[in-house]
C-alpha cells in the first residue's frame, strides 16, 4: 500500500489475518510523516508493518535516521524493505540498497528483518550478473549483522521464469524466504501501465496466458492463473519457503478481498 491507503486498510482489516505483513511504499512525492502514520495504523490493526526505504531517494543520513527513529516510535521499525530506487542518480549519500545496508544504521535503529528486491525476469537497466552480485552482497552483509533477509520479487505475468529464478537462488546458497510479487486484481489498463513503467515483460502471448484480453482494457485481471501455475511447479524441498506478496496498485480493498478468498487452509 501507499501511505494514502491507511483509511482503506482500516475498512478492509477484517479480511486479513492478524500478523499479516503490510508494506508501505517509498515513492516520489510522498510525505514521510504520512508513511509513519500509515505504519502506526497497520500496527494498531494488529498487522506487521514493513515500511520501505529507497536508498537513492534519501537526501542525507539525517533523513534516514529521522525516518527510522519515527518508525521505531510507532513500533514499526523491526522489519523494513530496502530498495535501490528508480532515480537515475542518487539524491544523497546512498548509491544503492547494498550501500545503505553496509552502513549498519538499520541494525542500530532496531531493525531485525530486511526485505530486498528480486528480479526473476531481470531488470530493464541492470544486467543480470549485477543483480545477482548485489543480492549476494546484501545477503552477506545482512548475515554479518545478524539481520534476517526476505526477498520480494518484481511482479510478472509468467510463472515459469519465477520457478527458474528460485532454482538459481537456492543453487547460490540463499535460503531466505521469498515472497513472489503478484499484482492484486486491478484494471488491465492500469496494470499494463505499471508493467511498462517498470520494464516488466507484457508481450501479447504472455499477458493472454495470464488472463488479460487486450481487446478489453476495461476489464480487471487478477493473479489466479499465475498463482495456480506457480503452485503446480513449486517443490518445497528444492525451492524452500515461498509465499505471495500482493502489490495493491491503488486498490487495496480488491487485494484484501482476493487474499481473503484465495487463502489456502495450509498457510497461516
Ligand atoms: N521490486 C520492487 O518492489 C521494486 C523494484 N525497484 C527498482 O528496481 C531497481 C533495483 O532495485 P534493487 O534491487 O533494490 O537494487 P539495489 O540497490 O540492490 O542494486 C542492484 C544493482 O543495481 C544498481 N542500481 C540500483 N538502482 C539503480 C538504478 N536506479 N539505475 C541503475 N542501476 C541501479 C546498483 O548499483 C546495484 O549494482 C531500482 O531502480 C529499484 O527502485 C524499486 C522498487 C520496488
Ligand atoms: N522498478 C520498480 N519501481 C517501483 O517503484 C516499483 C516496482 N518496480 N515494482 C512494483 C513496486 C510497487 N509499486 C507501487 C506503485 C504504486 C502503488 C499505488 O498504489 N499507487 C497509486 C495509485 C494507483 C494509480 O492510480 O495508479 C497511489 O496512490 O500513489 C503501489 C505500489 C512501485 N514499485
């Protein structure tokens, strides 16, 4: 969710089990006070807040420390998600997520668990070898600081690359839990707009398989087919702890309803 979605979360809270992790974005044009407020609401409702920190969007160490201490005051600093950030140039001292993690400032502010991004289909501007190196750096640095790591993946429309990527992740010795990012049900037009913006493969054949009809852009598309295929190809012994992360993309109630309706009896 974004910080603006706190009210929507309050209304949808009954659909989600206690302890559900709820991530709060760190995008351009947002207000940190509002992000902290959202984290507070998440905690009050009995969920676990996972506020994001975008390395390149931070203008100073002071900004980071203020944000982390405000989160700690809200009881929401235990778990954060650190991403690089889309700006072409860092706005301040942190070049990328590994650099921010290496400062050690997270652990000192009470953080215990850090989510980082994973890219089963690669990234439009970052070569795969660089993505793997960064992921291994982050894994090593977090381990050294005795912090837990979770990987949240970029969303996509094809389950096959996710399964292959999970195989490679485990082959590289990374056993951290993975939350496979999927969009909650949203309008097809909006979904394709986000895919284009983030460089997510949305070729006609692949989106059709996902359940999108390009002749009906007014329709809504959810991740059920993707999730079914993923489930069918996962081997817990080989792929480890794998769950879902829903990107709400402006319609939190739809994601909450989807989670409520599709939650399997097996996963708490
Ligand atoms: N999956 C997701 O939820 C999200 C993905 N992203 C974007 O994906 C990109 C990579 O993020 P992380 O995996 O956290 O990277 P990272 O910070 O761990 O860095 C991975 C590698 O890519 C380089 N890098 C990072 N940001 C870059 C950028 N904007 N342009 C060019 N090179 C960059 C780094 O120097 C490093 O070598 C960022 O632009 C990030 O904002 C952002 C937010 C969410
Ligand atoms: N490269 C990259 N950069 C990102 O910023 C990014 C990704 N990838 N992958 C997915 C995540 C999730 N992101 C988002 C983006 C927007 C909303 C959102 O709710 N946005 C709007 C409303 C929706 C609309 O009208 O388009 C908002 O209220 O700000 C949520 C998650 C951004 N993310």
